């Protein structure tokens, strides 16, 4: 492809030059290898950049948002159909959906960098195909909040905006520190973060990013029993008996006044005590530059009286509460 020389996956090899000078009898000095930054993505793939990428395709909403926050949104040439922030991102061509990547569309863009999502957010087969076609792909997937901060730095390094990435990480860390200080010493209620209700009840898996967020926000996360499973039986939820229920599905019309009418839910402590609150799931669970504001929103849903500045991001769902 035309831009492959700008961004290469380097396999280190020493080329011994045998040509000799007649007068000096010495070999010429080998040409130096590209000396750009080395990246190790979340799947362990090592990449050496030969130049700063100027044509980028983002295959996750969080990465798209981050690239704009880093000040390189003008380099973006493709996105997924879920990329909705900032508003200008919606004008970019859609090159991926839940079903998969439109490989031909990505090839037509001729990017010198594609940033994909791990854990099958971008299908592994699509990542492999893009790489087979000579397109450089790095994969990011944060399993916890610390992983988000690392990924922000990784993407900043990849696009030549390391200082901007450090500023974003610093702002998020300041919010994390504020939240942790505010909830320290408070009771940690058993907290169920509802991701969805139909056809099953969906919540965070153990050792997941969402469970880590609930823990940082001052709750004791109620999770499924398997890291690979995100559905939880009603019987288990009743037995664990959440003291707080946070509605991450509020954007889909699920509000606290509806919960009491669900079969089997009225006896839960959170429902009987009125401790059911909505949040903007996108800000809370999207591993991008607004994560600190999402953590603040989540902490206030769990501890409404905590000394935390109100979040500057997110939508106020169920505003009549």
C-alpha cells in the first residue's frame, strides 16, 4: 500500500553488506533502521513506528473520543457506527459495525494506523485480515481503570501526543483521587450495576472493568460468578440482596419507578429503601478521556451525599427524581 513506508512492523535483522571498496578494503556502513517509538499493545504485539501516523481509523468509540481529546481528530478517516462523541465524529465514514469491519472500506482509506478493540470488540479475524493486507493495527482493551490510563498513554505515544496524553491521565487521576478520598470511611453498600434487563438480567462480571469502577466508587460490586458471563439469575440477585442498584440502562428508558413492579424485585433492600438511581452508562463505562467524570457520577449514585463535585459530563436520565 502507498503509505506502508510511513508506518512499519519491524522484524529486527542485521543485513551484512559484502561490497568492498577497492582502495580501502572496508565495507560501507549499513543504513540505520527506523527509530520511531516502540509500542506494545494490549495483546502483546510489538510495533516500531517509522513516522507519526497521519491517516487513522478508529474501531472503538473510546479511541475515537480520545483521539479528538488528544487534538488529532483531523487525522481520523473512519469510525464505528457507535462513535457518537464528540459531535464532529459522527460525520466520519462508518467502517465497522457490531457485525464486523468493512475491510474494503478500510483498505480504500489506506490508513497508516488502525486502532482496534480487544476482547472481540473488534473481531480477531478482522484484525488478522487487516494485518495480512499490510495495514498496521494496534489493539487496546483495558480490563480495569489502571489499564485505561495505560491505554491513553499508549495511544498518545502512537500519534505523537504524549504530553497531551499525560494531561488527560492527570485529570482522570485527580478525579479518582477525589472520589477515593470522599468515599474512604463510608459504608460500602452491596451494589448491583444493571447493564440490561431483557431478555436476562445483565451485570458486571468478576474482575471486570465495571466491577473495578464500582469498587473505586465506594461500592461492594455484585457480579456474576464467571468472568466470561454477564447475565445473573434473579435468584442469585435476590439472595445477594443489593443495597444500591445503579441503572446503567437508564438511556434505554429504565428508570427507578419501574423497578418495584418487576416480579421478585420488591423485596430487595435497594428497592424497598428507594436506593435505585440512574447514571449515564456511556460516561461511566466508556474507557476514554471522560472516565474521571463517569467515576464521579457513579460514586454519587452510590453515595449521594459524598463530598464530590458534580460531574461535568453525561446525560441526566430520569430527571424527575
